C-alpha cells in the first residue's frame, strides 16, 4: 500500500522515517495524507528508456512468516505457500495465487515464485513493534539475524545486479490499524527500499545483501475475506519487483485529481479481485508493445480486450505525455473492474513525485470525475461504449485536451458496444462538434442554469438527455426572441446532451 524510499541513509529518527513515506490510507479511506519528498528511485522509468522484454523472467523470492508471543499463527504455512505459488490456487485467500497473477498480468513473461518459511516467533510481543515507527525495521533486523544464527541459507534466491536479494517478503500475523490518523504505527503493509534503511541495519549473509524488502499482513482485516490480504501483498510486490509508484491520490497538490481507483493494482480499493497493472506499467515492463495512433485520416480500428492490444496517441511537441486506449471485458484479472468498455488513460511522465498532475489518470466517460473527488474507486459508466458515451475529442466531456488545455487532436467516435473485440472510428474533432439547433443563436451553461439566446420567436421543446439514457424535459412552450434563463436545479449532476425540438444543441456537464 505504500513504498518507503529515501536518499537519507544514516539518521533513523521518527521524523526522518515519516519523511521517507508517501501516504497510503487513501487507498482504503479516500483521505489525503501528506508526507514529504520521495526519492527518484521509486519513479517509473519512462517508456522510451525501457527495452521490450522478449524473454521470460524468473524470480525466486523468499517469504518469511512471522508471528509473535502474543499473537500466534492461525493459518498454516502450506496455505500461504499455496497462496503464493500454487497454479490455479483456490483456497482461503480466494482464487488465484500470486504466481498466477504475475504470470497472467505479464502475458507469461514473469514467473514469480517463492520459498515460504516456517513461522519465526519474535522475541517481543506484537504490541512492541506496533508502538514505534521503527518497529518494521526492528523486526526486519531481529528476524534475519535469528534465521542466520539457526543456519538458514540465503544464497539460493534471485539477486539483482547489485547482489541484493530481489524479492524479500515478511508476512506477519495480525491486522494493522487503519484508524490511526495521528501517525504511523510500526507494522503495516509497506515496501522499504535500501536507501531508507540505515546503513548499520543492512546485512549480508551467505554473500547476499539483505536490504530492500516488503512487509504485509497475513490477515490484514479480520472482519473481511482473506483475499483482501493477498491483494495488498500483490500491490506491495509491484513496489518490490519493479519500483512501481502508488497511483492513488496521496497529496494535497493533486487532491482534485485522484488516482486510478480500482482500475490498477497500484491504486486499488478494497476488493477480493486484484485488478491488473494499468497498460502504462505493463508497457513499461516490456510485457506489451503499444500500437501508435495518428489522426492523419479516418478509419475503423479494432481493439481485442484485456491487454491484447493497446493504442498510444502521443503528444508530438514533447515526450512523456500521451493517451493509452484499451478495451476491457470483465473477466480474468479484469473481472473486478467497476465497468467494462473502452478504457482511455492519460499519462504524463514527470520528475516530481508529488506532481501537479497525476502520472496516470483514467478518463471517466460519464464526466463525473468521482474517483478524483474521492466519491468512489470507480463505478458504472466510467468506460466508453455505445449506449453510454461513445465519443472522445476536444469538445466532448471528458475531453481529449493535453493537461495544459491545448487540443491534442485525438478524436474517436462511434465506439462499439462492449464485446470481446471492440471497435472505434478515428476522425477529426470538428466532426464531433454538434451544430447549434435551429432557432438558437447561443446556448451557455452558467452554474446550475442554462442561458438561451433565441434568434426568433417560436415553440421550444428543450430536453436534457443523460449519457445513461435518462431524459429530463426542461421546457415545452413558446418563447419570444431574446435571452432566457432556465433552471437546471431539477436534474442531477452528470453529462447531458441538450436537444432543442429534437436537434442536438450541445453537450454539457455540471
């Protein structure tokens, strides 16, 4: 749920520890913790700098089970071993093992597995490690030294080029406290990078450097299904294996533009079904290769669902800003998505980890921006399809403009109904801009009112059609020429097409 990284390697006070963390509680509570800077090591590497992964990467990790004198294990080592490693797992932690997840998400290009140890019982009670912000690092050091003293061999596991154990995981017994809003407790799901570990706490056993590691809980939420705990561990693995960033809103600078909700494992809300990494992360790892999209002409394009094809439309005058387009069918890793249809992601690669704009955001087809407003982690009508919102261009809501409000030129229309292979048509933005209805010189939205400038007297039937199919009649009466104001207070917020005497006038949102 969070990663902890730092350029500070010596001082390990409570203040310095907290300054290395970027917040996590919004993942579950939709609040906005604010912590200070994060080191560049956690930033995703820009796409242009990554080579395609043409071979299968095999990672053998180490998972150390930890219990405490005051909290003993209730889940067997075998159950957790199966949850991590067993193909086709179906057990206490739901359907699918961690191995299954990464193999599917990577299209067979990552084979992750781990040796799962017997439980190691700490010297102190869990309440001790929970009572200090250095509890995680204290447990890390104590357990590894204890295992070395008992003759454990750390050499068989995958190492990175620096000789560090690539995938070191601690899974501890007991929950963590989500209600603590005054400061971090000692034990909670976290990835700790080597740079955040004081030099004197890092260790080398059997020629293997033990530093970067992730920590998670075996039963994070005793009142919920254990699948939640597995999904939190998979999220932390995203930090540990790839240094992926958290992609939920976590700082006041982007509180109006939240994260990806439940449309990405690095931004997931509570769910029994872990979503896949978003296409930006999958492309970044070389698991997929995007098809470049241009607006030089018109045409109909097909999009096989669920990672089988991703289109990219890039900003021509700069690098690092682009849209990614994929089709989503609610099955497999995508079964837990809040909606299905054409998913459009806006990506802006940037150096600041607390940027003005999110690294990745999802264009919500209903225009309500409920994820950004922390209303939900995604909902019906978020994705584009026939019968909902079937167009995306500079005039639509949401629109296809770059973050600096300049038109991108991306214009797609006639998006098909949801199916295994969707289609859409490319074109130019002017093709999608509706002409003014007869008799109307100008139509504007001002707050919750509509201002009409009527060219000539006549009967006006004005209707607001919602993207979800609802219809609201605003007026049906004669009007004199001139300016008139209609109240919109009777219709709920949303995206609407206003029709005047059956002709489209304009699309608006409030």
